[in-house]
C-alpha cells in the first residue's frame, strides 16, 4: 500500500507527529487529491485539544486545495491534474437534507475510523472531518471537491474550503441578509472577517465588529467594518447600539465562546436574529430569558458551514475574489511547511493570526 507523510494526533493536547501513514486508493465515487496547501482552522485546534472528543489516532485538517491525482471509476466532471478546493462537506445527494438543498446537513453518516487512512502496521487511523488534510494527499468523496481555475493561488483556494464559505455563507445563506440592514459580528478571526465581508457584499448599512483585541479590530476595518467595539468593557452592546443608532438586524457569533452567545441577544433590534456560527466546547452552556425572544420576535439560528452548496457558492466567491470584491490574499498570516505544523498551530492559538497555511509545494 502506498504511504504518505501526515501529521498524526496520538493524544489530545499533545504535539502532532509527522510520520508515514498508509493511504488507500479511491473507491468508485472518490478522488485522490495531492495537496498543495491546507489552512489551519480553529475547529482543528478545538478537536486537537480534546474539547469535542473524537477518535484517536487521527489526522485533522479540512481547509485544503490541490490537484486530482487519482479517481474512482464512477467519478465524472473532473480530470486528472485539475486544481480543486477540498472541503469537509461530504454529501450523499439522496437524503432529505441533500434533496432540499442543504448538503451541509447531510444525514448519511461517515465513519472516519473506516476511511482511507491506516497506521503503518495496518491499525486504525481516523480521517477527521472526512478530510484528514494535514497530509501530503487525501482521498475524499467526489462531492467534497470543487474545480477551480489555474489562476487561483492554492493557498488562497484552501481558505475558501471552510473559513470563507462559513463566514460569507452565514450572511447570505443563513441570515438572508438584505441591503440596508445592520450587522454585528462578534469575534473577528478568520471566520469573523469573512462574515464582515459577506455583510459588505450583501449591502449592509453598517457593520460593527466586536472583539477583545484592538489590533484585530483595526484589521476588521480593512475588511469592511464601519465601526468597532472593544468587547472588554462591561456593556459592549451599548456601544454597538450607539454606533448603529438602533439594535442590529443580525448578530453573527463567529467565536466558539459560550459567553458570547449569552450576551449576543443584547445587540439585537426588534425582529433581529442571532446567527450561531462559532462552536463552543462540548458541554459549554449559555442562558437566556426565553420570553424576550417571543416578545421581540427575535430568533437564534444555527449556521453550519454557512449553509453553502459548494458547487454553487465557491465559484461565485472565487469570481468575487477575481473582481477584487472579496479579500483572500490578505487573510494569509503565515506559510509553514508540514514539518513545522506544531509551531503553526501554536501561532494560531495566540489569536493574532488570521489564517496560517501549511504549504506542501
């Protein structure tokens, strides 16, 4: 069996081990992608720290781009050598969610313990998030990849696989944001910056960025925030409402902190909605006065991966990038080889990086 180099997690909250592992050939409806870039997402870090549990040993990584290097016999619409974005959105196309246009909620389960990866001795190696992209190559379902043009840099393409579609999609797909509405984005990391961009593209009147770090708020302005609020104060929602002159039509919580969800309704206007994007650790809870939502006709809506349809939304976002309307090059904070993945993760954990990217070529 062919082997590849991959960064393997053997224990939670421990450094990854870059080592040889076995990668099986693609099944009839799968493709093999030789990766050129994989961005580090905070979801990877949350899993690696054990906050969401999961099976070990495992290979994480799910924001990737590369070229098709092998295909199953039933794969169509793509050719060897084609550049693609690799996502974690594995959709069957036949379950009720997929048939209703919600592939991010595909109801057909995938067991990463029985995926294409194995340890050198043939024992189990979990393919995390149906991707396992902290590796030289991946084998994924045809439904997980989208072909892109040759002129899109691979490091940029990798960002689109999760952070970009999640942030922009939360605005245009989940919130169905309309021109002239007001937005608050709580947490302006990689996903938050893309939610800001989504609100700008959708025609927001004002966009208020809220974060604990002033340096991140300065970056938020560069991506389209009209106003910024430092979250370290006792009542940042008052400052946000002062900037808007009212409450927000939509509040996007893009940080995985339960406390942010507790305070998010305070930013809302009547009839407003909280869009739940960031995912806190398992067991973390938030509290609300339930009657307030009914009295004010407000709502809370979950948004998984921006409710995207990747074959529809990724080409649109790439076109926006080519027009200069969607900032992607500016999201890359650092470029690291696979051998320095632990250093890249440590840098990401500081909170100062927009996106660190592992470069394979």
